C-alpha cells in the first residue's frame, strides 16, 4: 500500500475553487486501477490549507495517476487558486511486506461545532504529552471541508508499539485525557506495507456503524440516540430539502414529550407549539362531549406541533452531536451478510456510492424502499379506506373553546356520512382541518385507490370546498379564510409481518400505517426508535446479549398492532366508546405502553404482595419528586437520575434494612458498573428517617417527601432497574443480587460476570 499526502494552500477567497475542483476529479481518481482511497481534507486550524490524500495498490498505479490526464486536470484547475507549493508539501509513505516499516494511524472524530475550539486546545496538549511515548513519531490534525469530521493522522515506528500503547488503560488518563471524551467509540485505521499481489484493489466505500434510511421523526430519533452513545451513524433521505408545510402529523403525545425532555428538546418544542387542553365532540350539531386533557399528575398535556417543526427541532439537535442528514441521497439496494450490510446509494446529482454498515434501519416512511427490498408484507394485507379525505391549513371564524380539538360528525340513520376534525395551530384562529373530500375527487379516481399516505396529491381543494363543509357541520355563521395549503389523501393501514431481518430493521411508517387520528403514526414511530437505538448501540460495541436485538420486534410489534387496530376501529366514530375516558386518553398519549410480555423484563419477589402498588416489569417508570441529595439546595425528581443513555439501578432501604443488606448494597454498587461495561448507574434511596452510610457510595438520596415509597410500593429493601428507554427492566424485594445478575445476562454479553 502507498499513501500520498499533498498539502496546498488556497489564495484568500479561492477556497471554494479548490473544493469544487476536487469534486470534479474525485470520481475519476476513484475509477483508476489500483486506487483505494481519495480524500480532500482541510486543516482544522487553517481553513485555507487543504490536504489531498490518496492510497494506491503499488508504485505502478501511483505512477499511472501522476503521469496521466486526471492529475494534470486537477493541477491545472487549482494552479491559479493556490499559492506556490512548499518544498515539503508532498509526501509519499510506503513500505514492503516483511519489513519492520513504520505504520500510519488514521482516527476519524466528529467534533460538535460548538466545541471545536475546546477540542483544538485539548489536542495541542495531547501532542505535547505524546512526545515521550515509546514508538510515537508525529501526527497531523486535519478536517474534512464543510463538516465537523476531524482526522488525527499519526506516524508510529511499529504496529506493536502502537498496539501496546492503545491497549494500556492508563493511556487515556496519561496522554489522551484532554480529548478523551471525544474519542469514545473511535476505530483507528492502521496503514502499513502490504504485498500487492495478495491485496487486490477494491472499490472504496464509506463505512459506518449504522445507516439510517429516512430523515423523518423516526429516523432522526434513531440517529440522535445512536450519536448520544458515541455510535458512528449516517442518516440519508431522498428529499433534497425537508418538508415545509404541516401536511403530516401534528399531535405530540405526553410520552413523546418525556422522550424529548431526555433528549433536551422539550423546551424548544413547547415554545414552537401550542397546548391542546381538551376536546369537544358534536354529532348532528349537538355537543355530546367536552372534556379536559389537563389531567392531574400527567407530566405533559397534548402538544400541537406541525411535523415540519418537529423535524427541524430534531435535525438541529442531531447537528449538535456532529451528524447531519445527507439529503438528496436515496437507497437503491443492499446486500447483507453475517457481518453487516452493503448499501448502494444514488445522489440527486446523478452520482452513486457504496456504504458498508454493521446495521441498517429503515425509517423511510409509508413508501419504504427498505420494506420493499426485504420483501416484507402487511399482515392480512394493506387496508385502505374507500373514502378520500382532504386536509387544509385555514383560519376559522367561530365561537368555539380555545385550544380544543374539535370533532363534528354527521350521521344519517345512525351511519356516519361526513366528519370534520379541527386541530388548533399556533396563531390566532388557525386550524388544521381534516374532512371527507368533495365528491368530484372521488369521481376523478374512478373509485380506485389513490396512492397511500398523506401526500398523494390529486389536486388542491379550494377555500370554497372548506367553507361548504363548515356550512354543513360547523355552527351556523362559521367562516373560513386564508387557506394556506390543502391536499387530498386516502387512509391506508396495516402492519408488516416482521420488524427485523438479520442486521436490518424497520421502524415507524415503514413498519406500520395508521389512520391519522391522534397523530398515532409519528409518535409510535418515535417510540420504535427509542426502543431500538439503545439496543443497537450495545450491539455495535459488541456488549449486547445474543437475544437483545430480538427484543425490539418482540416488544414493539404488539404495540404497533394495538395502535393500528384501535385507530382503524375508532376512525369513523366519535372515539369515545369506552366508559373510562381518562384511561382512553392515557392510552392515546402512549402512557400505558407495557412490555410486560417481553423476555427482557423480570422480577424476584418474596411475596405476592411485594411491590404490588409499584410499576411492574415492562411498565413505564413514573417520575416522583421530593428527593433530597446532599449538597443540592432544592428537591430533585427521579427522572433527573434515570435520564440519559444508561440503565439506572435504584436501591431502596428504610430503617428496617439490616447491616447485611446495607453491606450487600455497598458491594453491589461498587462492582456492578464495571461488570456491565459502565452502562449501569446506581443510586441508593433512603426513607426520610434512615441515616446515610458514612461513605457516599453509591450516591445517596433521601425520599424526603415519601414519593418514591408511595409510587413504587417499596418497604424494607427493594431494587428497581430502569432501562435507558424509561421502562422497568427488573425489580426485586428484598434485593436479590443473583436474580439481578441473571437478568443482566439478558441485556449484556457476559453482564455482571
């Protein structure tokens, strides 16, 4: 293998000329026999300095390039744009098989844009520290143009010396400490001499841990959760730009708001949306129901937020983690094997590329290419309602309760023949309306199915069409104005036969399609991603138990079936068929999701009444307040402890706990994090009258208000293990260490050895 590095400096104002010239020749270089790599990097501390990196199979391949037309075309294109080259601007690195040649190590790092200066300062300190390391020679810090991707390209005397340094656990503290947090999950690439006859040329391909197809809410949530855990991921979307109108989901469920609080975007969502505080239902002009959605104890109400705003907020959050959707990039096909997935992609400009990933997630919506390529089928077939519907964004003038979702239904002889749903949007008198389309649209399709999904345009309804529906169903005198957009769609519904095929997964609308009532599709898709991503992250690191990824389909597909079935069943009713309206609302808000039947949850209870009033395995871990921690001048909430990317083990004890129990707690908390790869955080919660142990290990909080004891049904000594997605994975009373360790073997490969 031969690697070349050419350093060029652009004249002031000509940086874009250099980048454009490179794009014009890069594909031609890659097509040359013997080329293995071609990259244009920009110096991290000097955006005017570029480095062209190429790799070649042998001297002959490199010589053919240097003497050929491609190299001349590149040189001619940048000659006027660059300063004269320095004497040492060109380097060739090579060696022969069997020799003790030096090696070159390339480490790619994504640095959040708001922390680049911090990273540069830290790297300078690391270079100083590295000077005394045996075998280390030198390194360069480079940056890919227009991206947060940095490369540390280092030279070592031998591979053995590099391996010895990298495998020493003290190297992070001693040398890499100033930038250690940026190096989580890195995979160094080592370049060394090779025998060309045994190493044939191969087409270059991008590589990543997870390729996410689709940059809607489901795909963005998946990518955020992977990136939060240091997993290298790429997210692609065939659209060249995100949608800019609210023709998709608009309702954000309470459970989704809890997820967004964990991700740190809840405040921005609340600022951009508006609260839906209740609903009113009218049948044939008479109000049959009016209820409040502001229930006591509910963490959040129902938020109205157009999906384009949701996607903007999630895209911005993903960018803070150093990842941006690659738009205008479409999945063409893929092949998979025991080690990963090879995906072929096409770009909007006609270019193509190949990406190699350990896993692939299809979050590409109702018309999913991933679903099609896998040959997934809808159980019982894909259903479609015969009616056509229209959507619109319009101002409505009437005297109706503010911030209420309004449903108007018209029935003849007990059969529904028209309906109107009005969802308030941010802005005075502004609503999203959904109703049956005028007859002329159904006639235009000759009674045949329109393409499924919300954006199957058959022509734009007019303001007069909206007014006609209001005249029929809304209170007398209601007026429509300022129709911003409108569309026609037909409702499809169904769920695929499986959510996983080897290393490929589907989520969101790629896996299940619903009627639009309640925004079930988007919220269910976000929860699919929330369930899958933490499991994928453990699998990428190689620490997941063998059956962990299987639990995604086991847990999420029944939820998809329930949501699809309920949405279809209630689509043409007033949606108030249950006697317990509060429970129905909680179910619609995804607050009653349970994984109780999952093999990934369990318990160890001494009596049938133990922890009876607390959340069962597989249920959402509720928040409680009134916790007190030494040094913190205000009460804390339980979700402040469980929030984040790891499991949380909550150990509870009151004054009845004996010394042996407290000693066991101390031992468990001391060795458990290490034995679970640092993926479990441990806290000790004590009743108000129980003194804290002398050592603050594990961290101690007092249940000062008794909220945890009441909400979790604890007494004596008990344990709750909360999963990263906020559900109870395991519980026991009294604390059963062996049962806990057995449970962790279901999550971690060799967990709690």
